[in-house]
C-alpha cells in the first residue's frame, strides 16, 4: 500500500487543476521496476496486486491521493505559449522514501485534463516503453533523471498514425516543476504566487539555502549549475534530448520528458533525430547554448525576487547568466577528463579532447565504442572493440599522445583501469535496438527483446563480449533515423 502525501496539492490552487484519471477498459501490468519500488519502499508483492494495478492504471483513487494536473507555460522551439500544463499527466501524490527523499508519483497517459487543448490525454505503448527503457538507462548511466515505475496497457486502441495500443507510464520524479512553471506566473505578473512557488522549490529541494540573505539568487545559481552539469553529462554519453523547450526543463536539473530523445552512434555534432526539429535547434552541439537560453528565461522570471530595484535585478541575473559558458566548459572538461582517466587537469586537455572529437567526426567513429575502446587500448588487448576502432590510423596516433599524458600523471595502472571502466559505458540504448525491441513488443506482443535490453542498459559499465550484438552500431548507423514526440 502507498501512503501518499500531498505537499504540492496543499499549495495555492492556482498551481494546478484537480482531475480524475480516466478509467481504462482492460488494464494489464506489463512492466514494473522492482529496484525502484524497493528504493521507494513499496512492497513488491503489493506492486503486483490488483490494488496496485488499480492505482497505476488510474482505475481507482487510493486513500490520501489527490490527483491533479500542474499548470505551466513555455517556449516551444523558441515560441512563447502562455499556457501549457499537464495535458496527459496527473500527479497522484508524493511518497517519502527511507532516506527521507520526497518523490512525485505521476500517471502519464491517463486521459484528458483542463490542459489537454486538442489532445486526447492518452499515450501509446511504443513511446511509453521507450521512456521506461531510456529513463532506466539514464539512471544507470548516473545521469539525473525522472524514473519509471510501471507500464500498464490500458486495453484501449488510440488513434495516432494508426490505431495503436494505449498505455500509462507511472513516472517518478523528485520534482515535476519546470522553468515553464515559473514562466506561467511571471508572465501573468503574479509575483506573490511566483514567490510561493520559489519558496516551495527552495524548501523542498534546496533547504540548505532557505536562510540565506538572498535565497532567490542562491536558487538561480543552483539551477544554473545543475543545468550546466546535466547537459555536460548528456553530452558525455552522446545523448540528445531533442525537445529542450522551457516546459521540458526541470527546475532541479533532472532529465525530463523523454519524447524524441536518442543516443547518437557515429559522432557528428550536428546530429538531430527529432522529426519536428527542422532547423536543428536542439542538435547535439546546440544543447549548451539552448540550455543557457532556457536559463535566461528562468532568470527573467526571478527578476522581481532578486531585489527591489529592477536595474539591480537585471545586473545580478545577467552576471549569473554570463558565467554559464565557463561553468559548462568546466563541467564538460570534468566529464571528458573522467572518460580519459585523467585525474588532474592541465591547460592542454581541451586540445587533446578536441583533437579526439575531430578524429571521431572525420573518421565517422562511434561515440560509445571510441571511449569504451580506451580500456582495451590501455591494457593492450585485442578484441572486437579494439578491432573496430583500430581501423582509424588517426585514432591510433592520438592514443599515443593520450598515453603520454596519462604517464605524466603517475597514476597507478589499477586506478586508470577503474576510471576507464567506470566512466565509459559499453552499453547504451542504441536506436536500432530500441526500435527493434519496441516493434516486437507493440506489434507481436513479444517482450523478450525489450526485457533483455532493459537488463543490459541497467548495467551499462559491465562490458561483456558475448553481448557483441548490443555493443555495435548497425551498418547504416543513424542514417535517416527519426524520432517522434510520441503524443
Ligand atoms: P511534450 O511535447 O510531451 O513536452 O508536450 C507538450 C505539451 O503538450 C504538454 O503540455 C503536454 O501535456 C501536451 N500533450 C502532449 N501530448 C498530449 C496528448 N496526447 N494529449 C493532451 N496533451 C498532450
Ligand atoms: Mg513536456
């Protein structure tokens, strides 16, 4: 049984609309994330009970749950939309785990809300499985992210490009508050509510700053740091979010809203997968600059709270925003150094890393394999990964420089091996594998590949050569590969 708390519901009701999830005709539990359930303190036998199915399908509202849809606004592809909100999601309530961490428990795909606009509030099975799988992969890659607890098939057929099976994802997040949540109230000039929202975020997520002199400035600084770090982590595993609208930008710096996201195989900085991202606004290489753009929107919202003087507030905010490029660069360098097993930093590291990226781009090397091969290069072991990467003479030459640089640090061999293995995943949810597994599940009701892939992506740092099929990009890697928002 779950004992929900409702701190968000207890806030001013301007923040949400009370809604009841719609009742699905024939709910069926397809997947449940037992590790996550354990972390949340949810009893595993309860998770597989009829009552849990009723709860996570929206069929019954359990005691202490006050379902609601959150309101927010946002810039979608740079265009201002004054009111968006949860159009296909309801927050059931919050759970407190053993470590006293508060988690939102939200159903995604459970029917219309006052914010559905022309949508049906539903979700189809393919994208729901995708989010379940990719959020698990991100979590295993140690990247801050929302998580997924269950997948329930609803028994309904939903009209999309064809009639497709409907599904509901139970999304678990430390927060569902977005930059767009702040934008909604700031744009309406509702500064008292904006202050309540900021205080709620500070008290819930950053209590360490609640007694600081200018806690709103501290909050802005934390948000900027968290986003800069997050994007550097995405880029260190070749992740492309695909739809970094301000409404998909979590205020605490977690990855949220897995729509058209995907991992890049062959390194090409301009890569875009999303079918609707015509101009490449959210390409791999644009992610830091877009992140800064989103943070400018947040800083703008916070101006009335930063000081009583508008000019002064602008100065304070500008100062923080101007720090972003350097901050991002330092996080990015930190991530890249870890991948190369470098303990300390030298000024020449950027050059060494940029050279590697240039070689990867020029020789069309697979991002994940390039980095995971470094371990074999270091221990001088010939195997399938080594063979793949050794085709590039430029890469071979570069590894000599890298080895010299490693030697200059006098780190122990064991430590280097440990760093290389812990920082370079060998398994990522490659597009062709994800598509294959999901197609089989949706069209043939065969979940074998899906669960196999789920198992592999949840242990991404353990290279097993017998899993060769999962280690490599396909022949025509990423060629014409497109993703969709999944609405
Ligand atoms: P997203 O692209 O998932 O970030 O969604 C952007 C906005 O569209 C959000 O306000 C969503 O709640 C809303 N939305 C997406 N899909 C649907 C749907 N099927 N029905 C209603 N609203 C939706
Ligand atoms: Mg969204």
